[in-house]
C-alpha cells in the first residue's frame, strides 16, 4: 500500500470514527439531557395541577366559615335550614354536622337523591368519627384533607363550631367535572386514579413503588410520543388515596432527536467535503514532492555517491526540513568516512608503536596457529625482524612446556572468555623468558582469530622473589611482636592480680586499725588530749588510705570493663548530676548553664562517670566563690563537635597542665580541696577508650575549662 493510499485510508477512517463517536455521544449525552429537561417540565406541570387542587381548600374554608356563622346563630344547629342552592353556589357537594362524640347531627347534600345522600353521609361519618375525637378535640383547629367515599375522592374541611360541642364538615367531590375544570385551567390531560381499586394496574403499581422509595413526582415514558407524570394524594389518615396523572406529548424529546439528526447530516456533508479538499491538498503539496524526494534519494543510494546533495525547495515546510536533514546526514556520513580513515591510520600507528607485543593468530582453516599480524614490539621481543616474524607459527615461539597447555588456552578463548596467563616463550637464539599473555577472541571478515597482548615479566619475577624474602622477614617480625604482645598481656594480668591482692590484703589491717581507733575515741576517760589527737590523725589517715585503695581498684577496672556502645544524652546526665550536687550543698548559690539535647555515641556507664567527675571538680573548685558559675556545652571546631565543662573557681597554672591526668597527682592543697587524685585520670582513660582526646585551659584564680572529643 502506497503512502497516498494509506493517507486516504487514515483520513476516511478518522472521519468515520469521529462521526460514529459523535453520534453515540449525542445519543447518550444530548438525548439524556433532553429527557432530563422533559422530566423537569413534566414535574413542573404536575406541581401546577397539584397547586390547583390545593387551592380548592381555600374556597371550602370560606364556605365552612360562612356556614359556621349561619349555624352559630341557631340555638340547635340544623343544616336543613341551609338552602341547597347555597351549597351549589359555593361548589359544595356535602355538609355534615357532628356531635362531640362523632355522631351525625344533621347532613345536607347538593344531590337531590335522598338515598344517595344518606349513603354518602354514612360513609363520611364512618371515616370521620374516629378522627374527630383523636385530632380535633385536642387541637380545636380546622382540619382539611381527602377521604374516599367508595371510589370517589372527597375534599373536605372539618372545623369546630363556635359552641365547641359540634363540628362541621364541608366537602367537595373531585369528580370528572372538577377534573375537567382543572384540565381547562392548566391545558393538561388529567386523569384521577383511586388506588384502592386500581392497585393492580401496572403503571399505578410502578408509580406507587417509586413514591415509596422517596421520589415525590414519578415520571414514566409511555411510548416514543407520550410521557406521563404522577402526584400522590394521601387521605386524612396519611394513606395513599389516589394518583393525579397528567399526559403530554414528548415535544422536547422529538425536537432533540431531530436536531441531532440535522447536526449529524451537516457534519457528514461538511466532513466529506473537508476530506476531499484535504486529500487533494495533501496529494498536491506533500505526496508528489515526497515521491520526487524519494526518487532522488534512491538514485544517490544506487550510485553510492555520498558527496551528492538533494535540491532544497523555497517552501518553508517539513519537506524542506527533511531535504536539509538528508543533506546533513550525507555531510555526516562523509565526515564519518573521513574520520574512519583517520581512525584506521591512528589505530595502525597505535598497533605498530605499542610498547607491548601484539600478536594476531588464526584459529580456522589453513590459518590455524599461524601468526597473521604482529607489531614491531612483538618482533623485537623475540629477536626477529617483522618479515621473519609474520611467517612463523605460535608453536615456534612457545617452549615445549607451553605447547602442552596451548590447546586448553585456545579452547578457553574460543569459548568467548578473555584470559590472562603466564607462559614461557623462546627467542630466535633459543633463550627462554616468561611473559604475561592477555588474550581473547576477535572476528575479522567472519573468521575467528586470537588477539594476544604479551609482556615480558622477567623483571617482575625477580622482584617477586625478592619480595618473598622480605615477606618472610616481616612474618618473623610479626611472630616476635605477637609473642611480646602475649607477654605484655600476661604481665598486665599479673599486675592487675597483684593490684587486687595487695588492695584486698591491705583492707584487713586497715579495718582493724580503724576499729581500734574508733573504740579509743569513743572512750572519753581512757585518753588524754594529746593521745586522742594522734589517734584521730591515725583514723583520718586510715580513711584516706582506704579511699585510695578504692580509687586504685576502680581505675584498674576501667581497663577490663566491656564497652557497650549506644546513644547517650550528656545533657540529661549533666542535669541529674547538678541536681544531686545541689541537694548535697543546699546552702551554695551556683549558676549552671547546660546545653540542651547534647547526644553522643558511646558507653552510657563510662560517659556518666566522665560527666560526674568533671562537674564534681567544677563544683568543688568553685566552692570558695560567692557567685559560682558552671557551664556544660558544645562547640563546633574543625575537628567536629568539642564538648566542655567550665567553672569560675580556683583554676590552675597552665605550666602544670601536664600533671592533670596523672594518678594521685593534685595541683591544690588537700586542706583546701579534698580528693584522691584519681578522678581526672579516670576521665582520661574513658575518653581514650572511646577514641577521643581531653585537654584543659585555665588560669590561677580565674577558673578552668576542660575540653573533650568523642568520635
């Protein structure tokens, strides 16, 4: 199928598809819209009819008021005193007077038939007798509605007379005359359908079902030309009494269908004309020019002359752009051919001047095992001239041991894998030397070849032998270091055991000394003042020595305790520590500043000891200040976050900073500030175990600031 035929097919198919979609959418959307509009009109017309019927109650109410006025003037209300003509003039068909108990006192009907009047009176009395005491006796208000006398709907007004003992009912039948009157007023075809006798009629049952579902005015399409609407009237007991049905022609729907047909016909005609015009236009302006362009491109392709160019028309359209693009493509092809020639020259130069030996060996037919091509480096590596080297076979270069495995190497290459292997070659004079071969499969002209890159690794082998000797020496040194590390660990273990044993053995004598001193101090009569002072000093020294033993044991345990890393909130620890210090010294006034939400990673138990020791020192060495200040915070430095604890206390001279973290080293007199000299040493060990560092900045009498980092 030609491009012209495909273009015609696409335009016609698109037009038919659009016409079909428009027809379907018009039928679905527009006709539904007309049907909805028609339904709205029918509902409005039903409401007009219903309003006309409801307005009848106003006339009945006026008649009821007039009759009540006449009867109230009588001592005993008697409807027989009313002339029948007044009922007819007021369009009243029936009037009944009831007692308070619901008994008929008197009745009057516009009909002259006495038996008919009595029958109607009895039917009306039977329906109204139960309503009077239930509703009117309590509300004392008028009641209007409908009742069915047989199959005749009766509109009525039921109201109490002025004597409060009697009730007057004034009614009018919705008979054919009344229906004709309403039909003449509204210009609608109206039918009155009582439900009690026609409940089995299909359209009445359907309308009643729709009303029971909540819709007030059901509408039914009878046929393509007629639509009907219904409105339900209930009786005084709120029971369905009758339907008022109006019937009217479907003028809007028919007009809508006709409009859609006219529109579709117009679209079909205009679309056909448009398709014809488009076909002629496309054929004249596009297809003919495209065919000419195709012929010229085919001619260039057959001749293989990529230097030829297509003529470019003066039209500013896509075909001109296509011709320009084809010319650009021809320019690109010409440039690519030129680049390809240059690239071939470059790769030939690279092949010839590469420092590593490059060899191409045949795998198929007569060329199997023959060296097809090689560079100058390959010939020099084996002490051949290039002309001599090309005529050789690969087996001539391999040693006898290498030729035993060359079959396996070729099988690996033929499987498509690139391999790296160390083999031995021999030079023209028979000298053997090791080479590293990196070889893989290539295809040239549909034939398989092995491309190999060879490198002389004689010097590397010598270096490897030398490195092996060095590695052996390093291994021996590592073994010696491992033995020394084991010896050091054993020595540390023995030192810790000795430390614990000494501390434990010293506690017994110290405890006894403490007990004896306490007994002597408790006995007031046994000692004079001088002896008591000596014993007190012995007791205090024992307490100090005991504290030293505890601190020494605690410091030794830090090297053995297992670290459990997790998230640690240093701010929360600082707040709790300051609170405990305040409870111990409630008389002190200390201003504390603690940074919020300082969270680090580390062992919670060990870091808590760091904060307790640093804040405890700040609290202790600022105790002589009237307005002491202590701060915990964090600073961002080039090494990351740096945490600090500072105070404005006694401080120290920076020349003694190197002694801060020594065990049992104190920079202040023990009489001024108590302590064991273990705290800062403990802090330093914990920080170092976490991989951080700690240092201090201070000045004597100004205060101190301790910094520490955590990774």
